DNA sequence: ATGCACCCTATAGTCACTATAGGGTCAAGG
DNA sequence: CCTTGACCCTATAGTGACTATAGGGTGCAT
């Protein structure tokens, strides 16, 4: 039984694009796989797990640097996980800050947009006016 | 009375960095200013207004492409402002979508983080576990 | 043997800046 | 007059996380 995957199969399996998989390899996130006689990358189950982990982290908004750290830590099972906690906590704080910023921004845009019905000319436009400080 | 500003003064006046002002010029957002004998850029009140407009739009999260469009429209006072309305409305929709995405994401991260006190080892870490799909 | 989908490398482009190198200019103080 | 320091100039490369393009090789079915 041949459990090796081509890059295309690995990509499809994880919802990643082929070029992105190669990018992760070159970025040092995914180990260099063995090659077939035709120089095709041949991936195993370990690559699949690792790539799924990477994608999950990316979906959650972690940067590749953070993912790198999390990967390193997850392979050192006897180390304390305080550092894992710190990274995840800081990331949450950052996201909460972004939500607050964007919410404030959306409020302001709603206020600006409400002042114009889009039926007049630019000269009367309250949006342009509101954008001109 | 000399109303001309150096690039440094313009930058300070608008809360922009000097390099960013030059970047806006090269990106075609800020008109090329006249130069002094020493080849220094010499800005006038029109540049100041325009740069303030750009910064305000950027603060509201518009892309430079959108700002370019808004600038073009704001100079055609007799044109209908429906297009202005459309750009602003689409931008608001996009931001609202981002807020929803990030809120969902923050919820998930909070749930994940709550499962780990950071006192054990990585082997027991519920964060790593939650990140491994 | 021919088409087609897939694989390979290397390079450049995206966005909105930021950083660096290597210079020129100007006003104040010694 | 000379130097110091803050400012100005250009040109080029780097950031993050990909994406796109060019120019080729491989594998399988018809």
C-alpha cells in the first residue's frame, strides 16, 4: 500500500494551493519531502498532519512566525506549555483590539454614509465633505 | 509671506512620515510639487488639503486605489455622487464582514485558551490539542 | 503519438509602506 | 571659516503571505 501523496493531493486534502505548499516548504514550515524518480515531491502522513495544523492556525489568524513557534513547541512534549499559552493569549488580545478598532470604524462610516443618498452631485455630497477634514 | 512647506513640515502637519509622503507622490496620489533651488520639494495649501484627505481615508481603512477614485470624483463637482456612495458602502460592508469574522475567531480562541492554565507540559496542553484538527 | 493534467524551478508582482546606503543643504555655535 | 546636526535628495531592497508568470518535464489515456 502506497501512502505517499503528490503535492496536488496534499493540497486538495488540506484546502491549500499547490504553490502555497511549496511556499511553506521554502519558508521552513513544512519539512522537505523525499522525491520520486521523476523529481516529484512525495508526502507522508506526518506532512499531512503538520500541514493541517498550519492551516488551522492560519485560519485562526496566527502569523507564520507564530505558527513556527507553535510547531516547535508542540514537538517538545516535556516542556512547560506556558509559552504556548502566552502566544495564544497575546494573539487573542490583538484580535480583540482589531475588533474594537474596526467596530469604531464601521460606526463612523455608517454615520458618514447615512448623510448622503447618492442622488445629488459630488458638490453636495456629504461623504466627500465628511472625508475632508 | 511664504506659505510653502518643506516635506518635513507637511508630514508633521498631517501626521504622515516623510517617506510616506514621497511614496504617495510616486504612487500618483499627491501631485508633484515645485522644487526650490536646492531641489527641495515645496508644498502649498492644496497639497496640505489633499494629503489630509488621503490620511483621513486611510484612517477609515480605504485602500489607496479607493482613495484615488475618491480623489478623482471629489474634483468633478458636477458629476453625480452615486459612485462615491457605492465605494463607501462597499467598504462598510467589507469592514462589517471583517468584524463578524474576527468576532467569531476571537470566540473560538477564547474557548481554546480557557482549556489550558499554562501550568502543565506541552504533552497535556489543550491549546496544541485544539489546534491539531 | 498526442493531448491534457499534473509536476518542476526561478523570478517577479501584490499592498502600503519601511529601511538602508550614500549622498547634498542649511542654520547655529565655536 | 569650520563643524555639527537636522533636515533634504535618490535609488534600491525588504516586509508578509502569498500569487502569477515563464519555460520546461512527467504520466496516463486515447
